[in-house]
């Protein structure tokens, strides 16, 4: 069964922190890499970071030095630690394999709102 369940979002003030979690089914988690994506209102979904099975990571410039991705292979879980949050980080956050393809299953995501 294909599964992607994101959690941990919420409302946070600028400068605050959140930690997102994503539990994936083995079919997806066994991919070469897992990524976090986000979609802001009126914008396309974008990849912001990914982590390979070996633990190598990559970050978009917009989140570099503020966000950290990690994974727990025993729990099929990927995490996203978000620090120094900015209003422009407001979006729905999704996890999925990286790269992903047309027709891939997506979870419901978790809303992150950064506002004072």
C-alpha cells in the first residue's frame, strides 16, 4: 500500500522553528532519495531539499543553513527541521521520493504558516 503521511506543521512566528515528519511506505522510502517539497499559494510545488539513502543531502538556496533534512530508515520516516522561519516559508509541505515522476502518489501535506 502506497502511503505518505506528513505532520508537524502549524502557525509559527517569524524566527521560530518547526519539525516536520513524514512516514512513507516501503515502496516509496526505498527510492534512491527522499525529498521535501513545498507549494506556496499561487505557486508551483518546488523541491527544497533531499537526502539520499547514503545520507547525502542537498538544499535549495532559499532554505540552506536554516533547514535540515534527516531520515530514520528503521521507521521509514523523513524529518525536516526548520529554523529561523520567514513569512516566505509559508506553504504546504510535502515529502516524496526524489526524483519524482508524473503520476506519482502525493500525500495531503502539512500546512506551515509563518506570521506574527
